[in-house]
């Protein structure tokens, strides 16, 4: 008998965790951090729906925090087996989990200082510390794409290129179910990328499976043509430059920042970028960009050709007007910039990091443009800006939102509805049943109906903590 419990990213796009039980063993797929309302996030991230000490193996699809961010807490609470992932994912997590811990520690320090008259309340304790994050890295075990690995009795895992971010993978579990005497292939999509985007290879087409657990982030919409969004991107920057305003680009430090930098580099080389300085104000993004440079094996043909110019000495993530700021003093100097500038900073959903300081200093200037290039989860500052909130709270204080907010979904690293359906439709062996996760209720429901009607795949949308037998 095989059971699946959906312990996260069910009915939402954050906190990916799925527990597989077979042959008396428990296998965890992803261990992401839940991001949303502060109190709810604190509870859901601290309290697993299972005992971490009872998990026998874990497979990590990719390094984004909503998939990896609760790993240090998992290990802190007693997980002692290996965490299987790709080489690039391990290298990215080495930077990202420590950065996440740093944020946890700073948040706790800030909240404890802000308690004021409520000093009788207990101190806020970070979800995990940098020491916890470092300790969790001992559990990581790297493997190349398409190299099967036995991870539990009767269970073989294979990681294949998902094309979503550096090192991302979809996970195939070939399971010999000893109790029911059958072979079952279970496929977990992780996050599936978009064909045709720069830097990374397109998602690999799987042969098929019996049971599919698939993301549904953009299950009810179609992305704009990427080339059209590049032209829109160029237009937004040009308009902001003519107004003399700042262009703030909140971007995930992993993947989206490198994509934006590469696009700006391309525009600079063709003469289509105004004479404006560009700053990447994120130590994590700087570290991650170095990891990108270490893994050219993940690149597609387009970026390889770009790099081969000038005798192969072109750095896709560096050009003359681009500056990476690392220390706090350099970051603070950006507050005194005169005229237009492009500032790319984390976090992508504007819930933490240096982007909050730039928003605080520029959100009330009508010449400011906030250019959103990634998914914004419910109850985040990013979602409130996208929804046009007239006022927003930053560092506990209210600010008038006078900035222009522009959204470019064409930069998304997620496949849209048609892309997900094509990925399933390309399987020689269609799933006998599918479960849609990592999507808000409406997009997931729309995609489930299309999966059933167009692909003939019985598809359901599970709820949080639901357990099913397959």
C-alpha cells in the first residue's frame, strides 16, 4: 500500500512538503517554508504534521525557499537521514539556508525590540539559527540528473531537469510495493519551467507515470510571449528613466535576479538600455550568481553562444554599468542616488531583505516604479502592491503608496496552464491519477478540470494534511 499526505503547498503556492509512505518507510518530498501571515507562518513552520525523527529519506526538488527553507528546522527536530538533490541545488542551499537563518535571527531581534509595553510576552525565538542551517548541510547528498538512486527498500529515485531554476528537478519514484505486489511509478513535478527562456535548458519530457503530483501555480492563465515582455520591460525602464525615477525590481535572489541581469546585459550590448546605473543590492544574489558561474552544465545553447563572444570572455552576469553591492554601507549609499537607477534586490515577495529599505525610501515618490517580475503569494507586501493598496506597512510603519507598480509575468520561471498540459500530454504513459499542488484554489481547480477533460487524467486538488491511498 502506498499513501501520500499533502503536508504543505496544498491550496497555496508555498511550503511544499509531501509525505510518501510505502513498505514501512516514510519519504519526504521537499521541506519548504510557509510564507504568509506572520502568526500563521510561525505556527505552520514550527509544527510539522509528522514527527521528523520518523522520516527515512528526503528528496529535494530545488533550492527555492518555499521548497527548501524549512530543512534546518527538520534537522533541528531530529531528522537524521540524507537529503537527495542535484549538485547545483546543494550549492545554492549552502548560501540560501544560511541567509534564511540570518533573516530569522534578525526578525526575532527586531520583534523583541518592538514589544514595547507588551514586555510580559515571551521573547520571539528564530525558527532556526545560522548554526542550525550549517548543521543541516551535512545531510545533503548530491546526484547528477537521470542517475537512479535507491533511497529506501523497493524505492528508487531519479532526478530529471525541470528547467525551472538552476539545479531544479522533477522527481521520479519507481516503487516496488511489497504489500500489494505491484510496481508503481510516482512522479513529483517540483516546479516546471517554461520552454524557450534564456539561461537554462527546457524542461525534460518524462516518459510517463502512474501517479502524478504536479504544481498548478499558473493553472488558470497563459503567459505573455516572452519576447513581448522583453519589449515591455525595455519600455518601462525607458519611461522611468525619462521621469528621473528609480526602478525597483524585487527579485528572488536565485534565478530571477540572474535572468533580469542577463536581460539587462543583452539590452546594454544592443544599445537598448538607457544610460542608467544598475545595482544588485543583495549579498545572497551575489553569492548565488557565483554559484551560477560554477554550473555552466545547466545552461542552454543561447547563453553558451552569448558567452562565446569576444573569444569566450563574456560574463553573462556582469557588464560595465552593473554593480554588486555587498556591505551595508554601500547599500545605504543607494539612498542618496540622484536621478534614475535600477535597483534589483531581494526578497522577491518583499517580505524581508534590503528591498524593504528601498521601498521605505521611495514608495511615496510618484516617479518610482516597482517592477514585479515574480509570483506574489497572498498576504505578502508584494501582493498588496500588485493589488494597488493605497497604503502599505513597512517595518511596522504606514506609508502612502504613490509608486507605479508594473507586473511582468513573462519573466516567470513557471510553466503556464498550456505548458503544464503539454508536459503531461507529452507523456507516453498518461497518469492514472493526478494531484495538483502548489497553486491557489481557483487556478488549481481550473487546471484540474482541464486535465480531466483534455488529457483524460482523473485529477483532484487535495487540501492541507489530506492523506490518500494510491
